[in-house]
């Protein structure tokens, strides 16, 4: 399966603006505001809606009718028959004003040509409100959030993109599982190199970023996206925990503070850097110029021990700190393992059995792949 290019990944990143996600959530299908917008679209009357803090936008309002009534789709449809803008409170639970003339600063640059859309863009640049412009003739709904424009898409189109994104995500997850299984095999054999660990880290981050893209479609789909959301949750099981354990296994420094810093830096990392193993190695504390293919590494054991059922994370941490790494855990005696604080004889037996089962699964996987 071909990798996404840096440009493609960057495009995905730009579509994850949290302000836009909040706006899409407000107008998602299944909600009362979306029903009212759809009614206006079907009536072909057009409209201009402002949803936000009334104190933030009051200085832009001129004239109009003060309503302060509870929002209903039917009421929105009725007041949209008037020419002016409609102002709703920030939660879109009240219609505050109707038939209002908006007076944004005319010196604010606008790329729009129509009067309604130009006004909407300027109001969004001048306030934190969500501004919705509904075209009278073209059945187009445009969202403006702090100067950023997004055209609301039809549900079938968004659903098709969501399914396509989910299919891509599932392929990425399959590839992640493959490189992860290979790393586990090498960890048990004591033959892992830095390149193997970074391959898993890279794939886990790419899977995470693809999942964010699918989540964005789910937000836009509203109630229509429940099935996609269930599939996404199933596909992403274990990814975050494995990524965290991998970082703790292979970072030069093993601490909660370092883990937090690495996860935050990884999340902010430009997409082209995610594809750069030298940059990923540097993130974990290694020299950026190290030859990852020839640099042997040994895991502390967080990732493998974390896959054994009913072993608390605190116990896993104590084992790795006291014994030093997975190789030492595999080589230590049962009595030494049981002597670790929080382990005991029964838990030591469970750990041994869990490690044996993981090795058996690894051997089966090797046989099936050969």
C-alpha cells in the first residue's frame, strides 16, 4: 500500500481546525439548527444567521426585531422570510433578533462578491461568532468561522468520503499490526534495532492522524455517522496505549514528563517530519544522524508486559524499573520476579504464562507468514 505524501498529509492537517469542528458540530444533521437550515434551503428564501455571544456581536447590529424566544426549526423558518439577518445565542437555543442589518467594518478585506457572503465573512473576522450564509438560488450553505470559510456538503457526499477514509484507515491499521508483530518477534529474539521501533511509532502516528480525519467527517455527519463512529472505535482499539508504551520502551529517558513531552511534540510535528526516521529518532532522544538500521536497542518491556491481562500499569512500571528491561524479565527467576513490589507468586505465574502465550502467538504468526 502506498504511503500518503507529505502534501497529502499536510492537507489533512489543515482540515482539523478545532474552531471548524465546533462549528460543524453545531450544524450537524440530527440537531435542531440543521433542521432549520434545511428548511430555509428548501424554501429558497436564503438567509444569514449569526450564532454567538450577544455581547460580542451587539455593536454590529442595526435595527431589527428583538425576539428573545426559544429556538425551534419552525420559528427559524418563519423569521427567515424577512430580509435581514437572524441572531441566535451561542448555544443556538434562543432566537435573539430577527430582520437585523449587520454593520461590520467595511474596510475589512473580503474575497466574497455577493453582499450576503461578504457581510458574513467580515462579521466572522470581526467577532468569534459562527456566521452561516444560505444562498437563495444555489442551495449552498457556507460557514464562516473567524474568517475561515467552509461550504457545507451534502450528507451522501460526506458519507462517501467518510467510508473512503475509514477504508484507508483500516489498511493503515493492518500495516501497523504487521510492523508491530515484527517488532514483538524481534524483541523476544533480542534482535531489535532502532529502525524497527521507529517504524511502529511512525505507523501508529499515521494511523492516529488518519483517524482524526475520519472523526472530522463523523462530526459533520452528526446522527448519520453513528455506524462510522462504531467502526472507527473498533479500528483504533489499542493504538494509543501501544504508542505510549512504545515511547516508554525506547526513549532514552524514561519518565512521565518525557512521555508527555514526546507525545505533545509528536502531535505537533509537521507531516514530512513524521516520515523522517532521523527526526523521530531525535524525538526519542537519539542522535539525529544515527544509522537506525544498525543501532541495536532493547525494550524496557512496557509494550509486551502491557499486553498481559490483569497486570496493572503501576506493577509493569515497577518491574521495568527493578529488572531493567524485557530481556532481564525473560531471563530472571520466578522468585526474583515475585519479589518485585506488587507482583507476588501468583502474579509472577500469570506474567510467565502471559509471556509464554505472547511468544506462542508470535510463533504462529511467523508460521502463517512463511
